[in-house]
């Protein structure tokens, strides 16, 4: 049976910045089935285009990026800067988990520069816990509950810093040096974002910025480029570390505790 990984982040291009190298290695080296999902279609990501117009463009860009590594793209149709921890959003995340049935889930760091990222992190954390419970959204015509809580990992926050600008150390890092060109190719699909980031964030050289952040994380473990992750090891979550065991460069400490894996 094919192993499945789901990256569920806030916006189109978040995966390309934070975890596309890892997703690429998993599918190419280990045959994993990859799903890339976003909470929004990026409807605020333009200074000129209306929300519907830029959303259409950004959905297409995200789908093209995912297709480069044979991944499936999903959008949960929330709105930029309006991702809230509420029942409708949590229901959509839970439904997606039950449809995709991942063994591994990647999401944003709990503390990041942007509230959309932090709320997405909380929604994914709650949904991974609730998706195996039969009575959770019981009457919403969902697929069957998950067999178990999936392994949950938090990607690095943007630039490896929390909302106070303080460094956030990863639990382990994955060498993506051999797939950095693929990561760049995926990010380049999000062409609509270069002008937006230049005018709103003051960031130009879109691809070079991503490579620079990846190089900083790689430097810490003695490789050219890397992505960092922390595993959610709270009560009821599995403590085995399939992502680290398959790909990690930095040594990680194995933890005792539940090792249940969804089928």
C-alpha cells in the first residue's frame, strides 16, 4: 500500500518555500503519494487584480507546481487574512484528512510571522486529533474516520524565526541539496507572487530568497540546502518518526510512546 503525505499550509507557494524539497525526495526516493493543500486560494495576493481573478490564477499556479512532482493539489476555499479557528474551517480540514488518509501531515509552525499560518497550524493539529473519532462531524457525510492519529510535523516558520523575530531551532533537518532545482521550479510556477511580494513585503528575487533561506538551514548541518521540521509529540500522537527515519540528516532522538500508524 502506498504511503501518503499531506502538506496542509495556508497559501499557494507556502509549500514551495517550506517543504517542497522534502516532498520531492519522499516521492522520488521512496514512492510516497504526495498531496499539497492550501487553506486559501491566495485571494489577497495582488495589488491590481480582484480576489476572484487572482484566486483563479493562483489555483492554476499551485496545481502546476504540484504536478511537477506528480502531487495532487487541494484548496479549502478559505480567505486570506480571514482564516479562523471555527467549526466550518475545522470541518473542511477534517474532511480532507479523511479523504486523503495520510500517514504524515505537514503544517505551519505554531508560532510564525502571520496569523493565517498560526491558525492553520491550530486547525490541522485539532483535525489530526479528531479525524479518527467516529463522532467528530459524524453527520457530515465524511469518508470513514482515520484508523489512527497521523504523524504530525511543523515546518520551519518563515526565515526560521517566530513572531518576535527569535530563531526557532528545528528538531531535525532534511538535506534537499539534490532537489533544490526542483523546489525552485515549483516555486517559479507562482509567477503572480513576485510583484506582490516586492510591493507588500519588500522582497525581490523570489527564487533567490527561497534558496537563501534553504542555504541557511543547510549550513547548520553541513549541506548546501535543507528544510527543518519539528514533530508534534503530544499525548495520543505517534512517537515514531517516519520522516526523520527516511530522510533526516541531523541526528534525532527517538522517543518512547505510541507508534500507531494509520493504514
